[in-house]
């Protein structure tokens, strides 16, 4: 289950990002995950729930946005979503393309923060 090591790494990266956020509390970590990232989203969510309890952010949520698999379509001459992960035909015109341009993402998009309640009490 490599999702646990991914969850731990995401929390480590968030911790480094929070160094610049003095007086703020981490509310959520926003990730983008593509269908070719090699991550089972449900497993990552479960692993994160375990990992966050041992982290500096036991209350921070993990919010995941799943991206589409996209190709550079030679007929449409634009980036288009495919019919399915196992069918690399352009959804717009039906052209087959092997030039995948999106769908491998495993990116931290943002850290959602708010002022620490203890600092304003």
C-alpha cells in the first residue's frame, strides 16, 4: 500500500509550507490526482486518515479533485478528454491519439488555512 507513503509525504510537504504561515492553522490539503497517477483514491484517503493522526495536523482534511485523462488530438488540434482510460479516442471527434497530456497528476494544489483560534481568544 504505497498510498500510506504518499499520505505521509503530502503531510511533510504541508508542514514545510506551513512554516511560512505563522499564526495560521491548516484546515485542508487540496490534491489533484489523475487516472494514470497510479493511486487508488479511496486507499489514499484511508491512509491519510491514519497518517494525519501522527502528524502536526491531526484535524486537517484531505480534499481530492480527480482530473480527466486528456490527449493532444491531431484532428481537433487541441487538448481534449478521451472516451475512457482504456480508449484514447478524442471525445469530441473520435480521433485516436497516443499523445497523453493530462491525467498523470499527483499534485498538491493548495493548503487551506485559517487563523489559529487560540491566538484570537
